[in-house]
């Protein structure tokens, strides 16, 4: 076994690098084909999730393999090799097996113990099988990894150490409020209809969200997911909406979960700002279905029920907001958007608009608004150069007008939305920060023990399998010798009857089998131990076995129908 893995994950690289290095579906396929075309690799597959990119390959040369796989990862991810190299890790042979088994058990996940990684490992195996890049080693390795992961979840309490990324994300949105209490009666928008989005929708329904809208580029998939949610028995109301209505839907919902395969932003800061601005003004779009109503024009506006603290913005500012929206312009162009997104420490930085957010709009003149816009642009640029302030992760859930959970990589939601008052964003980066402080369950040690056992067993099986073709070739040679000697006996003793001939033949075969039994059993035992790979070579040398014969046995074994690639075996 010469298994090599080269990759990067949330443990080795910042989210910004992972985001840039993410692979599209086409890029993964091209990466596999180019890996097979490279000289050191004979089989390969890629495990790419929101927080890891790993290329697994069977290589015949370690150093050449590392160099080739690293170069290919950089080439297909679009990140220069010299920039990517500091974040790459390399595992070889048993260490590579240990790494994958740990990943399968959730020990290397952002949320320890989460089980979704098993589905992603299954997808990686299926990809290798579909592209015919997964051979015997990759198939055996990934199928065993799935079994190890399932064993860890069934035999230990690793599930108590963490939960799915979706559940963990919702806990971060709810802050110190129980998720079921926080979610009760809320309306949610789920963007995307893939496996992660479907999991998010099901989780939202389970924790008590009252209504879910599903938006997806393919309308049929959104409709299908909505139907499944309605039939789930949770009592949630669900419907599909066109992607074109997402911006309008933002004004109606309390929670948004987004996980798409888009390469660009799905929700910009302007989209979110527009939604909370309409809500802050005590306004809502017209009911759907009005003839001639344009979603982005927000015609037919009617006031929502106003609470005691629902003072709206100045009428002149509101008029400019409406004019900008009707003209199809970015709300930032209306001169008030930057004011709404003012951070809490504006006065300290010399901003003419006070820290009171929306209430500060009243009475602000145009010159101050323009000056504030310039200040905000400078502040945004500075924020991009510095780590985000942890204060945004400490806001209480009751202060949040719109809660956003971005599970996509690269991100779906503009990170700048965290500066908008009343908006709480939890994304992959903030989940990584939060999970670093999460307590580890005692069961983690038990899972580590399982991983160690399984790595040893897998290594022994692979080493034993390595010598099997040699043993088979030895027995085939012995059978050929028996056949030749029986034929020679027939020539010398032509008068033997069938019963006598059969008895002689059986006796010779038993003698050969007994002579070969002990050494072949022992050589398999020795070969299964670390460093036992040389026993196959010794056996071939001692019995003068033809290497081509051994190779032909290996090819025949690989072509055995019982070993056909079958994605179902991974389940």
C-alpha cells in the first residue's frame, strides 16, 4: 500500500484560503483525470467539503507524488502553489488511513462528532467510481472508512460531542436561548435544495420553525423539497419560490439558511440592507399576486402593526429609499444605506452620524449623509484588513431582526452584512471560531481507540492481500507440477485403472498441499505485520515464480465480479 493524501482543511488554513481553493464539480472531475495522467498516481479520488479539500491517491513514489498532487491541487483550485503550500498537509500509508478514519468518525470535523461527513465520504467514493479513478485500494479504503464511521457512532456517544453543522449553526444564531424556543413560530427561507440545504430545511422544521420558503435555481428541486417538508409530519408549512423573489422574501422571514454551489454571492449586503430597511420603516411588500406588481419595485406598500419602539426614519430619507428602489438602483446610492449600517463606535471615529442606527437618521442633512458614506467606505476597507470584532458574535438573539446562516464554501452571503444593525450572520468562519471552545465528550477517547484498531486491521488486511497473488501463483505452479507428474506416470504405467489412477493423483496432491500449507499460512501472517511486504518478494525468489504470472493473478483478482465497483456497498 502506497496511499498518499495531500490536502488542506479548517485546521490548517484560514477560511479565506479555503474559500478561494474550493473546487466546483467540473474542477473535481478534471483534477481526478489529471491525477491519473500524472506518472506517480495509479488511482485517486477527491474529498471536497465546505471545510476541507483532500486528494487521495495510490502512488509509486512518495516525493514525486507529493510534488505532483500539490501542483495539481494548486492548478485546479486557482490558488498559486507558493501561496497554498504553507497550508497543505501530507499523510502517507498508515498515517493516511488513520487520517481518513478519523475524518469519517467526525474527530477532524469543525463540529466534533457530526455525522454529515459520512455522506460526503460516500460522495467522494462514488465520484471516483463514476470517473473510473478509484481502484482496489481507494474502494477498500473508503468503504472501510464508512464502516468505521458508522461503528463509532453506534458503539460510542460521539454524537453527544457535537452535532450537525446545521444544528450547531442554529445554536450560534440562538445565542443563549434554546433553539426550539428561539425557532418557535418563526418564518425561514432556505436557499438551495442540495443535501446540506435539505438537511437545514429538515432541521428547521424539527426545531419548530412555523413556515419555510425554499428557493433554488432548479424550481423542480425546490418544489420537491417543499413537498417533503409538508409530508414530514412536523406541521411546518412549506412552499417553493423562484430565485427572482428571494430579495422580496427577505422582508418577510426571520431566518435565512443558504448553501448553494454558486461561485459568487447569492445575497449581497445591499440585498440584506434593503430587506431590514423596509422592515425598520414598518413597511412590507404588497401581497403576492397583485396584477402588475413588480417584486423589486415594492409597490402597494402597507404599514405593519407598529409597536411602541417602531419609530420609522425621516420622511425625506424614506422617500429617497423608495425612489432608489423604484429606479432599480442600489439602495446605497440613495444616500441612506451607509447610515443604516453604521457601527456602534461611529462617534469615536469622527463619523457625523450617531451610533443610534436607524433613529439617527432623523434630522441628518444631505452633507452629513454624504460625509458618512465616505467614512463608511473607509471603515469597510479597514475592516477587511483586520479580524472581525468578536462583538458581533455576542449580540443577544432577541435583538436580531434577520438571522443568517451561511453554510456555503465559497460563501453565499456577503460578510459585510454583520455590520448592519439587527442582522446576525453565522458563517463557516464564525462556526470555526465557536467550535474551538466547544467541550469535548469523554467518548472521543473511545472513538480514537476504535480508529487505532481499525487502522491496524486495515493495514494488516492490505499487506496480506499484497502477498495473496504470490501465494496463488505458487499453488498454481504446484498444481501444474502435479499434473505433469501424473501425466508422466500414465505413460510409465498405462495399465492402471481409473480408480488406481485417481488414488495416486489424490495422494500426490495431498503431499503437495501439506508441504505448502504451513509456509503459505505463515508467510501471510508475517506479511500482515508492519514491514512484512518483503515476504512476497522472498517467496517469488525462493520458488522462482514468474513475475508476469503473479501480475496476471492480481489482474484477474481485481476483475472478479465480487469486487465490482458498487456505490451501494458504501452504505
